[in-house]
């Protein structure tokens, strides 16, 4: 009798754990320690669950004593794997198609370079190859970004380079941005503030014409930084015109100023967000036309919108469908998302992140 009670308790505990791992949003747990990390790697979780299904199925066949218990565990894991695959399928396993570029389109490239690992020439080469108008470079020094801009300028793609460094020691604490001079002059909005621990920039067109650009790099959800990570996501939602959970309402001046107040050009947000669509519950603007799970403020995720939301960008040591899709390009409804792809051809260039590229077109 005691053994049966213990088995029942264990099965109930496993069922609860699998529900939380499969859809933590159900209980509002998606931004808590451990859960935040587990839900980031849904593809890998499916692989592990499938291996355990085989293991427990074999055990149930070979062990008459634990047959029912092992069979029940295998069935639970099978359901978890199926549900997780269904979630990933709704986000898309990859559609890298891009449309023929129109004059008003903007190509946005984001690449966390792991402290300049690929080098300025590789950055410039990829930006030229993709005809990028905006290049967001988390963990890239000002020196490397300036050299990349110079290389692009010499190749007929003049770019303005902007940077924000929180110190001069760690390159991870610098975020750089290259913006095509064809988009006009941009300047950092110092009053908008930044994300905690690692820098993010709000860049506004000097003449007030064009999109506000948010170069994002909130800190990763690691022990000791969970509060800063959550605060960073709330700050980003605010820049996209949302209130952010607990970030305060409104788009006032100072550190809480929202980039959503841009002059008719909307907001384009890109970078290493150290988070997936699962982490954004409650951070989107409810009732926004076209809004859905995975929005930040009014910003919609380009990967999800184009059927690429399940393609992992980190780490490069894992196949894309097993990795975490934590590098994003997002835009407010002023921009139509017409193309997106995770660039897999740069896995050997030294960074642990894959670049992402989005094609945006003015709506209407």
C-alpha cells in the first residue's frame, strides 16, 4: 500500500512538473528561476523527453514490478513531448524566404559577436551581403563597430556607428549599432535610460522622421541577475509602447520614456534579448490589432510572424531546432514584417550566437 501511495505522489509531482515545463504561462511562472531556463530550450526538452520515453517503455516491459509505474511515466513524457512539438509548430520550424526588396523596405540584422569574435571584416561582409540598413551588435566594441562601418563605407554602404559602453573592461558590456546614412542621422536618447547590467540603446532620428530603433541586450536569466533580467524585459516593453509588468504606466520623460512616441515611424527593436516568446506573457499591449502571445509592448516578433519562431539562435554548438531562439527583431504595427531568417552560415565565425535578419516594409 505504501509503495502505491508513493508511486501516486511521484506521478502527480511529475505531472505538475511537466505542465509547468510545457506551458508555465498557465500559472504565471515563465519568468521564475529554473523554469525560465528550461522553457527556453523547448527543442532540446523534446529530445530528452523522447529518450526518456524509450527508456521507461523498455523498463516497463522488462520489469513486472514497476510495469504500471514506468508505463505511466512514459505516457506522461510522450504527452509532454507531443504538446511541446505542437507549440513549436505554431511558431514555425523555418521559412527563410524574403520578398523582392522595395525602395522603402528596411533590412535589420542583429548579431551578438561574443566580444568581437568574428572580427570587423566578417561583420561588414555579412552586413553588405544582406544589404542591412540597421545592424545591431551586442557585445561588440566601439572600435570594432567603427572599423566595420569604415569597411562598409569603402564598399559603397556608408553607415553611422553608435555605441553605449557600461565599462571599458568587458566587451560584453558594450552594445554597438550601425545605421545606414540613407535613413538619416540618428542620436541616442540618453533620457530613455538602458537595461540593467548590460546596455541597450534607444536611437531616434535627429530630424524626427523615421523609426525609433531600440538596440536590445538585457542580461541573461542567470543566478544573481533574475531581477535585472525581468526589469530589462519590462524596460524593453515600455520602449515599444507598453506599460511593462510592474514598470509603471505611461510614456513619460526620463528613464521611463517610451520610444513608442516616435514621430510617425514606429519602433524597430532588435538584439540579443536573452529570452524567448514564452517569457513575454503580460508584457504585450492587450487589444492591439494583430497582437498575440510573444509581443513586447506593441512590438511583434518577426520570427513568429514569418514561421521561424522555433529556430534557435543560441548556442551555435546545438542544431537550430534544439537551440534557444533568443535573438530577435521586432517592430510595431507601423511596419509590416515580410521576411526573416536565422543565418546559419556563420556558425564557424567564433560567436556562440547566430545572426538574424528581418525584412520590414512600411505598413499600408
